[in-house]
C-alpha cells in the first residue's frame, strides 16, 4: 500500500480512483464494509482504491479542550487500512484553515482537480460540522 502524507505531493496520477474519506479510527466493521464496497467499485472499473484520512484527528483541532480517546494511533490505523487491501492512503494534515473550507470547494479543488476522479461510492463530507449532501460527480 502506498502512503501519502501530504495531499500536495502526489508522486503520480491515479488510475480511475475510487475514494472514501473519513477518520476511520479503529477500522471497525462498518469501515471494513465501506472499504469492501470501494474495492468492488474499483475492480468494476479497473481503478485504484484510495482512503483519505486525517492526522491529527479533526476533533483535536476543532474542540481542543475535549479529551479525545482514540481507539488506534495513526500508525495503527494506517496498518489496519493496509490489511483491508486498499491501494493508497492519503493522510492529510488537519487544521483550522482546512476545517473552514466549504465541502463543495474541497470536492472541486481537491477531488476533481488534483485527483481527477470521476467516480465514487459515497461522498458525505463533514468539515467543521458542515455536511454536504451526496452529489454525483460522474
């Protein structure tokens, strides 16, 4: 599995990326189900699977006074994602500036422009408590 720690430093273009986004703390059965769906869709279109996640956990930035108990460390989370057979993990730095992006801007600037992707299983993005409804980008 390929690990990318900065979203600005993609070493290569991705082949028909199928992406899911989230924190994925613990990589529980629900996460594993989502990863299987992403892999199935990627197989159908002969694409690559990508998991986009964050470090640090967004709540450590958005609610710094809250004592956050995580199930896994970031390294353990990435190891567990790798065990699911995902091709690429993008571990993006989370900041207050990132949290202030609108979901629509994030999808257009990052997913459509930088990743050049045109298919996904589900896009439900929550940044700073703002959620955008699922919208097809195909």
